[in-house]
C-alpha cells in the first residue's frame, strides 16, 4: 500500500508540475493577454461602460473587477478593442495590441514613443493611435507626436500620417514641424478628424483615406472626438497661456462650425469620449492625488460635471455584440 501511495503522489506531482510548466511557458510565449484568457472570462460581450482602472492598469467593466488586459490607453468599438502599452527600456516604445471581443489577441504593432491616444472606428475595422515621440505633454514646447492608422480590412498600416498631403485654407502646405494626433473616424470608414499642429497653431483637420488628403477646418481644436451621430465634435480648446491649466472642453457643430463651452471649467488634458449622444466623458487628475478619475458633463453646455468612476481613465461605452468575424493573428513592428 505504501508503494502504491508513493506512486500516486509522484504522479500527481508530475501532473501539477506539467501544468505549472505549461502556464509559465504560456507566459513566456504568449504574453499577458493569454494569461487573461486563461484566468478570466472578461469579454466585451456585455454592453456598458469599459475603462482603464488606474490602480491596477487593467481594463474594467462598469464598477466590476479589473479583469481585462493591462493598458496605458484603451478604446473599443465594433468587434475590436485597442490597447496601448508602454514597453520597458530606453528608448521609449509602445505596443499597440488589437483584440476581438473575447480579448483574443489579433495583431500587435510596436512603435517608438510613449502611449498617448487610441481610437477605433464604429465598425471596428479602422484603428489609430498616437505616441509622444519627443516629450510627454501637449502643454510643453518642443513635443513631437507620431500617429498611425491600421486598416484591418486590408491589413495596411500607415506608420505615420505626417506624409498625408495637407491643405491649409486653400493652399497646399508643407512644413517640418507638422504633427498629427487624436484621430477619430466617421461612420463611412473613410473620413476622419484629427488635430494638426504647425507654426505654433493647432487646427481641426478633416481627412479622406481613399483620396489620401487632409484639409483644415478650424483653428484651436485639439483632441477631437466625433459624436455618435457624426454632427458634433467635442474637443479641448486652448483658453489660457498658463501651462498648468491651458484648456477647456468645447463642442463644435460641424454644419456651421459653431462652438460652445461645456460646464466643466477645469482644464482637461484628455481626448474626451462620447458615452452616449448627449454625454461626454473624460479623465481628470485623481482627487486623492493619484492616478485619475472619470467625469461626465452634458454635451449641450448645461448641467454640471459629475464624478463617474473614481480611479479610472480611457472611458468608452460598448454596445451589445452584433456578431464576430475571424481574423488571423499577426505581429508587426513599425520603425
């Protein structure tokens, strides 16, 4: 009996050791996203608010536990989610990871710089991200950005959209200091809106992917966010020379280019997100002096700011799933 018991204990230990070895091997081969898939049922299939939990750096749903992947910036739409992670080491590098609704990794792109902005088109087929190539704040002088666009329909990656032909007013424009950031896609998966900075001025630009062109619409518009109905843009406007509080949130009506300030009087250094057709969400420094909190404000300029999620950032409202499509996993590095 002692021999049989000993054999049984050894067999169990072997099985446990094999399982532990597989988990460690998966950690080394597949990265953190595979561990999330193995340890959690966290998905995008439940509609509601998703955001980055600043205490853990992981994605959370509503007020639930942060069981999603670790991200520095997060966004989701359609059948896709986009996660930006700062990679360790010098020089700074960012890993842009594309997921499906089950948080299965579909594609990874590594680019230079610090994670800054992330957006996904309503269809989930177009993704864009911005990194700081130089500096880490729009309030500082001498910063430089790098903005990429990935088209999942074709697999084509635009490593930097700075090469897009730009028209300022009625004139084709060329300058060495052109920077783009904060891309937002229209519902047709062709038009997009973004900020371009040059000559000390910022502009709202409307871009055309098929024609590969961009034109300025208005000055002093940063980090645009297109409303669900495609008629308005929430943005931050520079209203002060004070580097500690230079911006205020506004909404611009695209039809007549009329703007109005929102009830949030504090300076917001974030790309606001439309949580529904009438509400804008954004992050402000945390009231406890750590991380950030998510606040909301009515888009019509009325009401008052409301605290939505203490200790959160990167808010996005995800609707119910409408079906999924298979996409091959790929890995790419952009230089």
